[in-house]
C-alpha cells in the first residue's frame, strides 16, 4: 500500500511540476471570439474553364478550410462575402504572410507525358487534330521540356504525405497515392514512358503544380514497356527540405481551388466577443468555481478541501496540455472545459459517496480502508463514463472540423486531466490524510462519517420511484411532444453561422468601443450582431438578413457612437458553418453515438445502451424545443452547449446503470427493485454533482453578459433535463424494455 501510494504521489508531483512549467513558459492560443486575429480577404477570378459563381465560391471555401486545418490553425472563420469574395480570419497566426501565400495558391496538380526538350524539335510529333500543342515549361534544373496535355490531375490522388528517406539518401520527398481510375492512368502514363530509351527526355514524367514543374523523374529501367508502375503510388522528389515537402503534401491533400483567387486585403481584426464579456466571463468562472469549491467543502468537510486542491491541479494540467498542443481556446472549447470540470467534480463525489457507504456499513471500518474501498467501488463508473466521453471526443476530432473539432480537443484533454486529478491527485492526498491519527479520531471532520442530508432522507422514506415506470415515460413523452411542438410551430431561429446574412463595414471618425456598439445595436433591434474592430477607424457589423430600414438604423447607431461614419462595404455573406462542415459534424456525432452505443452494450447490456442513447435523444429534443419556444438563436454557441449536454447525459446514465449492474448479482431480486435501489443509492451523487456544476453555470448566466447568457442558459437547461432523464427516462425505459423482453 505504501509503495503504491508513493508511486501515485510521484506521478502526481511530476504531472503538476511539468504542467506548471508549461503553463509559465508556453502561451495559450485564444480564438477569434476571445482575441481576434488576422483577416485575409480573397477575391475569386473567373477563367476560361472555371466560372465565377456561387457554387464555385462555396467549393473554394471548403478547400480553404481543408488547407487551414492542415496548416494547424484551429478555429478559423471562413465565410463567402458578396458574389466573389471570401473572408478568412485566422486566430493566433505567427506568420500571416506565409498563411496568405498558402491560401492563395491555386494548387492545380497535373501529370504530363514528356515528348522532348525545347531544342529537340525533330522528335516532337505534330499535335493530333483537336489536341493542343505541347506545353513548354522549365524543369527543376531550368531545362525546357515539351509536355503533352495532362493525363492525370489532383482529382485522381487519394492522399499525399511528406516522407524522409535517410537510407537511400533521397532526403525529403512526397509520396502520392492514386485512387480509382488514377491507378490505371498512372500505370499507362509510366508504361508509355518506359518504352523510350534510358536517358531519353521522353522517358520522363512531369509533375506540374500551378504551371510549374516540381518534379520530372525518369521512369526506372526496371519498369517494363506498356506495363508501367502498378500499385497506384509514386514519389515526388526535388531537393525538398522538410517545410517544402510538408507544404506540397498539404496543397495536394487540400485539393485544387475551383477558381483562382487573389488576396485583395490583409489586416488585423479584434475579437468577436467584447473585452467586457471576456472579463465578466473570467469573473464568473472564478466566482462559480469558488462557490462550487465551498459547496464541496461544506458537504464533504476535509475531503472536500482535498477535492478542491485536486480541481486546482486539474485546471493547471488542462491549461498546460492545451498550451503544449498549440490548441486554440474558443467558446466551444470552453464548453468542453466546463463539461470536464463537471466530470472532475463527479469523480470525486462518486468516490466520497462510496467511501461513506463503506464506512456506514462496516462497524470496524477505518477512514483509510473506507476510502480504499470507495476508490475501488467507484472505479468502474468513473472509467465507463469517461471512456464513453473520450470516444465521442476522439471521433469529433477526427471526423469533424471547425468549432466541433475544437470542442473535441478540449473535451478530450479535460477528461484525461479529470481522471488524473480524481484517481491520482485526490487519492494521494486523501489516503495520506486518512492515515493520520486525527482522521481516525474525528471521522466526522474528515468527512467520511456523515452520510449526508439527501441520503438520510432517502433512507428514512425509502421511496419506490420505479413502482410505476410507465408514468415517468408518459411524462417524458409529454415533454417531447411539447418540445417538438415548439420546433414545428415556432421553428428554429438559425443564427448567422448557419444561414449567412449581411456584412456592413464602416470607416469611423473616431475609435468605437465594440462593447458599446453591441449594446447599442441590440437596443436598435439587432441583438445577435457580431461586431469587430480593425485599427482605430474601421468597424464591421455582421448580422442576419437586414432590411434597408434596419441597415439605416444600424448605420445611424454607428454614426452616433463614432461621431461620424461612412459605409465602406455592404454585401451579403454566406454561413461560416457551411454545408460540408455541418455534414461532417452530423456524421461525426452520429458515429460517436453509435460507438458509445456499442461500447455501453459491450460493458453492460444492449438494454442499458439503448436506454442511455434514448435518454440522450430525449435531452437533445427538449433543449432544442425550449430554445424554439423562447425564440433564442440556434447558432455556434448553442451547438457548443448541445454537445456539452450530450456529454452530461451519457455520463449520468452510465453512473446509474453501473450501480444497477453491481446490484444485479442478486438474481432473485426483481429487476424493478434493483433499479429502484440503484437510483436511491446514486441520487446523492447526482444532486451533489449537479449542484456543483450549477454554481459555475449560474454565475456565468448572471455575470457573463448578454453574449454568454444563452450559452449558460442552454447548459443549465441541459443539466436539469439530463439529470432528470438519467433517472426518470433511461431507468424506467430499461425497466419497461426488460419487462417486455
């Protein structure tokens, strides 16, 4: 025991020390909503083969998003503006000029047969009727090559990767894998070149990027004529360094822009959340965390104090991990952070409640032995709830993009940090304290002798909550009908991120405080306006569709605030959460739910897994319906809150069903009675965990300002609904399904 305690202590000390060093030396990147960033305005140009239309702009936006994701810039803002412009906002970019150059590259990748050199005209065949004359481009050494029309393009490429080959001395190169017809096309192209003599220029294959030959290798003598290189893979070589090889692979993977673009403007922009909102949110987080800590200390005495220290370590480790990974922290990321705080509190509460049960049930139990049993008994529920959340976080990261991907990153980091804080830091501190003599003499002060007000009340009353499970299901069904009616009758007020809207940019006589501008525009009937500043004389207002009267009213507001202003630009903008991003988010969410269903079925039973996922769907519909009835906007903030609620819901249901499984070894006890007993035993944990999270969210709702009120409101509603559904939707549904089966 002492050896394991010392080992945990060393792990905890090392984790805290490394995290403290990282936190003090590595700055964290803040997103556009918290800090602002670099804005690049691109303008598309039509060509003879590519028309400049709305579809081309939308496809260009998706290609740019793929490039930015590969570039490592998290949480970018990308919207189409007008008929031929794209606004790209990059938070925390260290080299804006390099990013702008990369975004502006057309990335038209083509593969050409070489028919000779520019001086070798005798062997150049005349073009066949209807075919263009051969291209003439310089190769890597400057020699002019004559190329036939491309036989393969970037559309035939499945993926590209930068590689380093130290053994052969080739250094950095890019491996290109073809797909579909591209595999046979590559074999035909190299097979035709292999029929030429070794050393002949026409034995070469030219790989061209944006009308520049990046590589023109000779086909190896081992390749047979007409057979070519099979397998659908090749290498692009050309004296690359590591940065050049990675950039080329990035461009190939990102795809070609449907139309050429040029950079027409580049500047620095302010945050979309005002400084007042950010400051208020910080104060709300501090006050909410303090209230949560105070609540935990009041309920669990000295153990609660140790849990508060553990939560501080959790915050430090999470912050350091985000900084070390170069993650960008935005509002959706903060949502994942809030969820992980709740899970960190929950893990401590689970352990302490199990320890109290052990101490009360055994006459000769000591604080230390009860704690050991509490950690052992709670480990299964902690592991299952955290693993299901990690599955969702991982799939959201790998399958989604944009803010949904950012949510997955911070949620995953937060869950791992919460497990470290609860299972290592808290355990080391608690077991060390429990071994002291005063803990044995004063178990009440230590926090293990009191069973708690909720548990005492349940023990006296012993309510039969599951006596009529179908009544609870009827209540849930009625709530679903009411929520669905709100969605059907009132509809969803989709925000600018989903629908697009209008962008009006002003030049102002004096600098304007964006917080004052937001408040004044809200009073003028534009509560959802996104306001950004650029320098001292520019202000941008981004909102939903505007009538001419609304636009005139907004302009008058800006003029009054700035002492004069002129409209510099007024054009429609597309949604920042475009079709591909929304589709990717939905696919990621569906796969995540499916993976959670499979995991829960493997760990428990299909019965419990089905009930858990059904309760989750219940929570999503009700939260969406409440926002529909209230007329609240469904935007990126709501999306972050919805993802957070999903995590809470699954976590709650797992804890309940873990206790059902534990009690299920009494084969002769009816399943209904087992479920009822499990609910009564886990209810104190549910109440205490919910109260801890509610303090943080209430402080955010009251102090966070108008910008974050809807976010906190959605989380509070989701917390209440998720807590209810885990007990009175998932559990009764499991009983009903069990009775039918």
